[in-house]
């Protein structure tokens, strides 16, 4: 009978604690999917990426002169017919696995480099820059925020000019 009592108490505690723990994880995950900045991007690596795997852009977020660097998947360096080399991981996988089990890591790494990474890697090229000029006084801009919310798929640039929120 005591085992059933302990189990019942444990089950009640577990059910009471579980929702708050789950909510804490959900909030933490959402925080991990949200980034924000309090200034416009000064270089490309600070810009916010947006896109759908076919077309994309980098948002710099300048409230005076916005720059959107555009990209599209068919614009890249190289020629697909001349640079593409089909790779087959399946045929070498048992050999690589065996080398890893035998702790022959450098030999496995060399086989992977030679047979799995041997094709030319082309680079996407920028399609162009879209510049948008705004007629604000830089000194009048306050409460600047540039953000990317991956949980909702939304990028935003917000700021105030005088009493107007943009």
C-alpha cells in the first residue's frame, strides 16, 4: 500500500511540475529563435538574412538609406554542366566506418575528402543592391530596433521619428 501512496504522490507532483517546465522550455526555445539589434548593420555579416531557399536578401536596416542585398539561386559562379561531379557516399561508407572503428581517423578523413567532397563548390553571387532613401533627420530617430523572429518568419526594422513610430 505504501508503494501506491508514494507513486500517487510522485505522479501528482510530476503532473503539477510538468506544465511549468514545458512552458519554460517553450519560452527558452522562442528566445533562441529571436535576435535583435539596436543599430543598423555596418557590414554584410551583421545584416539580417531573409529568403525562401530560392530568393533572398540581406536587410541592413538603415533608417536613412536602407540597403537590401538581393540574391537568387540561379546566379552563381561556374557552369553546372562542367563543374558538377556526382558523389556516392554509399559505396565508401562501410570502409569509412571500419576506419573510424579502428581509430584510423586521418585515413578516414582522407577518404572522405577525396571521395565525398571532391566536387567543385560554386558560390552564389549577389543579384544586386536595392537602395531605399528615407527623408528623416538622423538626429530625430529614437528607439531603433532591428530584429529577426524565426519562430514567426518575420524580420522587422522599427524606430520612432518624432512622435511617429515606423
